[in-house]
């Protein structure tokens, strides 16, 4: 999947919800032109925006990211990690509050540090 296909999914979900681009843009905190560019696949979308889209459009995050290849997500060379694993982890993180997400980020940074130091 590429950005254009993601854009088509965003547009389809918006239309299913019977929202205009302006209404959805207001709901997720971006401009209508930015949303238009997301839908056309002309602009990359941040995970935080995808999370907002998922919430507002009442679609699981998987709906939007399903089909992205391993080259679309930087996995630090962890080729054994499947797309399904990444989507599952993203959904777990999405369900956490801010302070819990900070803890997850700290733990990930610790694991990366440990790996660089030669630990297992």
C-alpha cells in the first residue's frame, strides 16, 4: 500500500461517516487543504493524525494501516517482525493514556540502548 491507497481509505471512511472534508479536518485539528492532500496521497500523515481519524471515523487503526509493507515502517532491521505484530502493538499503545505512552517510549529507548551496548 502507498500513500495514495491510504488516502482512498481515509476518503472512503469519511464518506461512510457522511462528513465533509471541512468537518473532518476540524474534528482532527488540521486544515481542509491538509486533509485533501492526505486523501490524494500527496502528503504523509503522522500516526497521531491517524489515531484521531480512527477515533472520529470510528474505524480501527488497522483499517488505515492494513497492507503497508515492512518497508513503510521503520523497524530498525527487525525483519522477523510481521506487519500484524506492529499493528497489534500500535493498537495497544493507542489505548494507553499519555503517561503510560511515555513509559512505553522510555522502555523502548532502554531496549534500544541495551541492544547498542551489546546486551540481549
